[in-house]
C-alpha cells in the first residue's frame, strides 16, 4: 500500500523530471535561435540547415533519451538545479536528430513525425526551382549536412559535462555508427541470422536510447559507479524491447499512427528479429520480400500466419520483466526504482 508520503515523493520526482525535460526543450530551441541569428548575418542561405533542425524540434518527438538521462541523474542523487544535466539531455536529443535525418536517407523515408523528411523537402525545392544537377543527390546531400550539423551541436552541448561522462558518451556515439553500418550490411546480405538481428537492435538502438543515456545521467550526477551493473542489465533489456516494438509497429501500424511510412523494414530488406524468425518458419517470405513489386501488405499477411508477432510480444514481455528485476534491488531510492519500471512499460508497450 502506497502511503500519502510515498505518493508525494513520486509526484515530486515526476514534476522534477518534467521540469528538467522542459528546460532541455528550451535549451534546444534557444541554441538554434542563437545559431540562426548568427548565420543570418552571414548569408540568407546559411540559415537553411539550422531551420531544418528547428523544424524537427518543433515537430515533436518523445524525448526518450533526455528522459532516461535525467532519470539516471536524479536517481543517482544529482542536483536538479545544476544546469549541466540540461545540456547533457539536449546533447542526447541533438544526437538523435542527427541519427533521424541520416536514417531517413538510408531508409528512403518520405516523412517523419507527419511532415516531409529533410531530404524529401530539399529534393522538392530543387525540382520546383529548376536548379542544376540531380534533385535526389541534392536532397540527400543537404540531409547529410543537416545531420552532421546536429552532431556538431551535440558535441558542443556535451562539452559542458564533467570528464567522467565522456567515455560513456564516446561509446554511445560509436555504437550508433557501427550499429547503423551493421544494419545496412545485413539488409544487403539479407541472410537469416537472428543472433545478428538482436545484436544490431541492441547496438544501434537499445543502448543509445536507454542504457547509455541512463549511465551518462548517473555519471553526470554523483558518479555512482555502483549503479553500473543494474543500469546495464536494465538498459540492455529494455532497450531491446524498445527496438522490437519499433519493428512490430513498422510491420503492423499505419502511417497515421506512427507519423512516418510503415513497411519500410520490408521494402528496405531490414533483417529485423521479427523478419528473421518469420523467414525461419516460412521460406516464401524471403522470396516475397526480395521480389520486385511486392507490397508490405502481402508480407504482413504472410508474417502474421507464422505466429511470429505473438512470439515477439512474449519476448518483449520477458525483456521488460528482466529489466524491472534488474532495477528492483538497485541501490537507489524506491521512487526511482518505481519510475524506471514505469518507463520500461511505456517504451515497450507504446502504441506508436
């Protein structure tokens, strides 16, 4: 039974976290506003990459990485009034923007958060303006540079963190890049290898979404090396569950629900665990995915017949249970153990 005092503590913790997230949002917007003013004084075209990032920020997003960073920080006893945690949270979100812009090019995705992607907008502008060269090459070039600019800003923000955070930050960034490469390679090779699929899910998404942000936050606070084993176990499990939910949403949700095209894992030959397990049971799925002219709906129907989506749901449930068990005895206040358990459920069972 939760006491009034316990409820008050939970409420205070959530308000503190929400306030810090709001400050992260303000920091992102203010940084880009300052940069826009500076570049507007140089040349009117120089603001275009900055505006692209501002539009992405304004389009929404769940701010999952800053939220886990802030939770790790507060759980480790960090002072909410210390401004460095806001900069760290903003750095993680800016890194995420970079990954999104580049990922949309890699996946040839036309929309993100319900609006055209950066490369799609640039391609359309090139075509309508009658400029020289290839619209596609121009659009993808612009997106690469916008994503790189976000990387620069993320590094600028994280420079405000203490040195003890930097090894974790560097691991996080290299894992994203290596994981993305492995994802691209696996799509080209397109051989059934569930072990590699799980590794890719953990490296390119799970660790950078949950595990590393949590540890960055904890180290940004009071160091708390004693939290590392619990945060790693929790982050690995819940991070994989997060990515598997993304795979299921791509296979079954609608663009209206996700804010981006669905079925891209099929059209881009992404070797997800979902697809790998399905092809182990039904070899025709491999042929269907690689045949020119197939539709995602055809693959969906065949995939559902294998029963694999239900197996993935059970696997997600097991991962959430593993994550919650890892944090249950962690040396932090019960309020934060409860908050981390609730966050595990939110990222693993979101509808979109």
